[in-house]
C-alpha cells in the first residue's frame, strides 16, 4: 500500500470542532462541550438502533418479552430511549464537564412541552431535536436519524419559549445523524457543511465528507406521490414537469424513502429536490418547523442549495408554537428556484 492508502492525519469531529472554536478566541468552549454531548447521544442511539433488530430476534428466541412480540412495540421504546439519552446528555453536560452550563431549553419531538433546565444547570444554548426521526421504519431496516438545531438564548433574562420560537436563520448550528449502513453525522456551524462517519472500532466520528456542496441542479425529485390527489396547483404542476418535461429534457427519477434524514442526505450528496408540500388534508404539510424543516434548510443553504415553504424562504419563517408544521421544498438551488417561480406565478394570477 502506498503511504496515502492509510490516512494517518485522522480528523475526528472533536478535533474539527476544536479547530472551529479556535477561530473564536473569546469562546469559552461551551459550544464544543455542547456538541460533544450531542455526538455522545448519537453514538449511543447508533448502537441501540443497530441492536434493535437483534433485540427483536433475541425476543423471538423464546424469551417471553411480551413487548418484543407486539409489532412496533420495541420501536416505541427506542423512540423514548433515544429521547431520554439526548435529554440526559444535554442537561447533564453542564454538570459533568465543568461549571459551564449550556442549555436552558430543550424542545424534543417526543415531549409535548419544552424542557426548561433548572436554573443551577442553566446555560445559554437552546437545543431543538427529533431524537429518532422516521422511527416507524426501523422494523424494515430503513435508515432513520436524529435531527438537531441550536439557538443561543436571546438575552440573559429568565428563559422563555420565545428563546426557541426564533426564525431558523438565527440558528448557530444544525445537523443530523443518519443510522443506516454506516452512521453518518452531517453538521454545519455556519461555515459550510461537513460529514463524519463513525468508525465503530475507534468509537470516533471521522471526517469523510469535507465541505459538502449540493449540485446546483439535480435529476431526482423526492415526494410522496400518494398525496398527489390533494396537492395544490404549483406543486402538481412542478411534479408533472418532473415526469413529462416540455423542454425535451429527460424526466427526473423519483426516489422516496419516507425517512426524512435518508431522503435529505441523498439530496445533499446527489442533488435534486425533496418536497413535503401542503395538501388539502394538511394545509401546513407534515414536517415540523423547529426540528425537521429548520435544521435541514440550514444545511441546504450552507451547502449552496435553498429551502422554500411555498410562501417564503424557510429560514425566515417565525414559528408561533414549538411543534408547528410547515410545507417544505428543499435541495438544489435551480430545482427549488423552479418551485418558487410556480408559486410566484400563482400569486400573481
Ligand atoms: P409520509 C417519518 O414519519 C417522517 O416524519 C419523515 O421522516 C418523513 O420524511 C415523513 O414523515 C414521511 O411522511 O407521509 O410520506 O409517510
């Protein structure tokens, strides 16, 4: 093997984040500590998800674990388990590492109400996260993921919900961890997008996708065609154009996994567009603003793509409640531009 066959200057996510931090000499390292606890949560969930299938298998091997036998019952536990891991990792991070306290508000898809960290442990970051997005797909082995976004609190006063009810453009970081054939963590702290792959033998996330840039235009559209009956005009027109282009170009391919992290990861790397539009049944679409739409839109813009709600730039949206939903069109810059033009045309009629 030539020397370069074995990369020796392994860039781990910890080193990478420390390098980032060194650009802000005044920073006290809070952010680095916060990220390191999110990374810890991802490692734990990765290990638990990989065992989920085996846990079911073991359950079937005669153990009378009544939960394992109810279809999907095991998976619900995984949702709750993942949520508990992230909440504990995030809250405890203030105590376990130094007296620097990091978060004051946590919003999780699993918890109806926001979690306000007790004042003695309080920090200046708010973390919004979906601990296990797409978890209904675990049974069939489809990739699922954790999605997160980080805000700083507006001021040092008593934290309140409006510390997290901020437009996505105010996020200081966002990312996702995909639990698939490999465990991949994709993150941006505002200076571009980088992807890290977990090396289980080292227990470290290694930089494998430096400075990800999404292709300006793609050949894939990603939407649940089963909702076509309920789509509005511009969405229907756009999808029709993908399938029957009028300009003699080839039709786009349809790729829809039904697990947002997997669909977005493919879109980020291969290009194209991911759509979860509004429809007559769900006028605000299905995906949640704070911990699905905003983090993925933040990453797309950082990678040179864009994200649109059907009415405005997704990151400009001001959420009014923590579990609010929004339609979303995100991906390659030129592809989303076409949707923007179709909605603008409808506006002007
Ligand atoms: P549908 C999974 O349940 C999820 O929240 C996202 O991960 C995914 O993009 C979407 O819902 C799929 O929704 O309606 O197409 O099954």
